[in-house]
């Protein structure tokens, strides 16, 4: 089997530092070509203006990445892409594409559109998700199936479509957005179906990491606590934020940028020895 030590096109680094030149020298020595065009990220569920995906797209574009923003709301994805394209510092490109991650044909079409518009994809974040505040005795099989289809099967469809190219090019980064609900069985807003879907993502992450590591592809999970977005039944009021921050060590709920920073780090070339990991981003709520 070919190993991941083979030269790769991308370096996927997210943050530029004053040590850039030194790093580039090290990258040359290690056979990794610092091709700007090789920084290409695909983010699902990134069309929502106040979401974690959008915050991730903001940071990636600022750092010179090419970014594909995919969302079930195609117009929102296109609007986000237009806004970010006008702020792009270099000649990095931003595209917005509609996708329903629970539909394999839609996923295939959307990824093909991205592949046509941008250089090969080096990083994928599965962020598309829906909440489900329905309790166990009330939830219908239809709602259960929909939550699992978007939150878990969606990550399967998109990852399988994208990872083949990563394997061919011997380089890739995949980040799956799970939730503290997977670890604590809810406790924030959503209930059983959501927790089950997000717990499924943790097993998915580890099993996929095992299969693709030898090809230079890392797969990690991020498990946020309550974050100030609109997914928990709309924009959070001050009193709901205070309620949700109870039990955190930091005494506040998270911002989308708190999560975006970690996703960007895991996308970076320097994160190449981190795989099959789950990261808590919850202000310490995991020990409450
Ligand atoms: P968000 O702004 O609602 O982002 C989720 C995005 O996914 C929305 O734009 C949503 O569109 C889109 N989407 C829904 N179904 C889709 C589908 N079938 N195909 C493609 N896109 C679809 O909320 P967020 O908080 O940033 O959530 C991002 C991820 O973080 C989610 O996976 C969520 O479960 C996870 N997370 C969030 C929190 C939190 O407290 N915010 C905590 C832990 C984990 P619509 O708005 O039209 O549905």
C-alpha cells in the first residue's frame, strides 16, 4: 500500500505566522509543496449568516483559502460566497452551491460543481445539521429518520464523495461537527435523535480515520457545547444564553468563532499527526 510519506500537493495551513518563511523552508525539505491553490476547503451547512460554518468560512478566506460554501439554502450559500469573495485577500476563490446532504445525487452534483470551479479539495468540514427538541416518547419515525439522514448519513455521503480524491492525492483533512449532546445525552436543547446522530458521528470519525490514515488523510471530530447560533430554535435571548452557560467553567456560551478556530487548526498542515480525536469546545461543561 502507498504510504502518506509520498509528496503531496497541499499544505492546508490555516494561519500565517511570522515564521512563515521558516515553515516554508521546512515544507520544501519535507517534500510538501507550499502551493497556495492547494488550500481548498468544502464546508457543508455554511450558508447561515450566524452559523459555525460561516464563521469558519470567514477565517479560511481571510487566511487565503479557496472555500466552497454548501447549504440546503442555495441562495444563502451564494450570498455568503459573494460577500466573502469581495473580502478575499489574494486571488483565492469562494463559491456557493446548494446541496441537500441527505440526498446522494444532490451531493454528487454539488461536489462536481465545486471540483469544476476550484482546485482539488484538501479539507472538508461536515457542519450541516438540524436540531430536534422532541422527547423520546413523542418523536415520530419520520423525524427520527430525517435527523439521522442529515446529521449522520449526510456526513457519510459527502465524505465518501470527497475522500476518494483525497486518497488519490495522498492528502486530506476531514472534520466532523458532533456535539456535547453525544457525550452527555443532550442537556442543552435537542434530545434523543440528535444525540444519537451526533454520537454516531464519533464512531464514524474513528472508523473512517482508521481506513484513510495510510493515505495521508486525517479525520477528527469537534464536539461543541452550546454556541450562539440560531440552531436551537432561533436566535438566543439573553436569558437563554445565561441558562445555557450554567455549568460552564468560562461562564458563557461559545461563539461560532470559538469553534471555527479549532476547525481551521485541524485543517492545517501542522495538524497532520492528529486523527481519530474528539475535541471538546464547551467552556469546560464536560466536567460539570
Ligand atoms: P446553523 O447555523 O443552523 O448551521 C447548520 C446549517 O446546516 C444551516 O445553514 C442549515 O440550513 C444547514 N442544513 C440543514 N439541513 C441541511 C441539509 N440537508 N443539507 C445541507 N445543509 C443543511 O447552526 P450551527 O450551530 O452553526 O450548526 C453547525 C453544526 O454544529 C451542526 O451540525 C450542529 O448540530 C453543530 N452543533 C451546534 C451547536 C450549537 O450550540 N450551535 C452545538 C453543538 C453542535 P437551515 O438553517 O435552512 O436548516
